[in-house]
């Protein structure tokens, strides 16, 4: 059979999700999210979604573009995944070749990719000239059978809200997300400058559950938050948990995440997932406190183009 690579189409969404869930079950993904991700991508991201197809079956996927929110220009990305039962057919190599041929003229001087920390995946990256950088962990929490810390009473002057309470004006959440994102450890740090891009790509993401997103107010202002993404059925993921700089060190991120997890369990979600940079000690400690356990590790790899 011949493997072909082409651009993603909306009617590929089911096949896209099937591959992603098989290759990376720790990420929350749905057909609606896949379609919206492409439609809502800002022009500066030069975003493409590629599929590898064999005899009409999608066996591989790749997300390709520029890290346009990074203060360092010229950083591209290509995150590709092949269905575990369809490896060895050349889909990954072909996806990577198409991605690099697209990114170089688009202005990328380097390409970053996430690689699962397995001997086979790391060997594939090394074979194609990619060198390892920093690791990150996926973590899992059994919401159905595990125990959560009891709900905490907010201290004086602090109150809990949900993302749904900001439906008319989410700008305060954008400001908090931008500040937390700027301080997140990463090889490609991000700076969220565009409120409109954030609305399209984050706030209006169909996977973001506003009712399960918990927000901590201190003195009437957003101090911390824990954003929730779900598949609408059983799987819940922490998209981002962060605290504004002026409010750090008071346990407010823990307060927000605990509230969100309790809401998720009450809503019937059975499995919670999150991810942390291996160097993000504070969030790893918080997640251990909740009972999360590492279930997989990815390693960021990079290759210079040209």
C-alpha cells in the first residue's frame, strides 16, 4: 500500500481523533475540537494539520506551524503521531518531510517536536536529526475510584467562581492566562498579546468547559484559575492552572484546581489528566497532593533547518 500525505479536511475529524487517541490517550481530543483548532488558528501561526493516509485510512497526523506567540522568531513546530498499529509504513517520515519542506520557506529556522519517551520514538527522532531537550510528564487521576482532598473554604476576601461567570467579559481571564503562560517553563516560551486570538483559540475552543473551569477572586480581581477541557463524556483535562504573580505563594492555584476537580467528578467525569514540564516543581507537587501519578513522558526535540 502507498502512504499519501495531504491536508486535513473537516470530514477527516473522526479519523484524526481515532489516531490521536490511540497514540496519545492522555490528551483530550474530539472531532469538534480538531475542526475548531484549524478554523480558529491565527494567520501568523501558519498552521496546517496534515494526515497520512493508506488505502483510504488515516494512519498518521501532524500539527505544523510557527510558534508565533514566542518572543524568539523563527521557531517552528511539528507534532506528529502514527497509529500504534500502523507504524513501520513510512507515515511518520513522510509527514515530517512535508512539514519541514513547508516550514522552511514559512520562516522557521528550527523545528520543535514532542517525542514520546520510548526507545522507538527517540530513535526515530535521532534518525531524522532531532536532538532531545526538556521532558514533560502526563499525569492521570482516577476520579471515579480515587479520593480527592476535601473542598477548601476560601480565606477571607477570596471567593470561587466559574469560567461561566465571565461569559459576558472574559478579558480578566485572558490577562491572568497571559501572565501565567509567560512564566511557564518551555523551550518555546509564549507571550499572549492578542485578545482576539485568545478568544478564538482558547475561550471559544469547544473542548473548554466554562462550567468546570474554576476561578479564584481576591479582592474582587482574578487571582488564580484552573481551566478545564473535556470530551463531554468521561475524560477531563486540566488545560492550564495558574496564579497571577502578585498572588503567588498563598495556595490559590491549589484552591482553584481542587474546586474544578470536585465539579468534574460531580458532573460524572471518571478520568482526569494533566501535563507538567519536568522542571515545574510547584505544579508537580500540587498534582501529587491531589493523587495524580505520572502515566507517560514526552521529550521535546529540536532540529535546526538549513
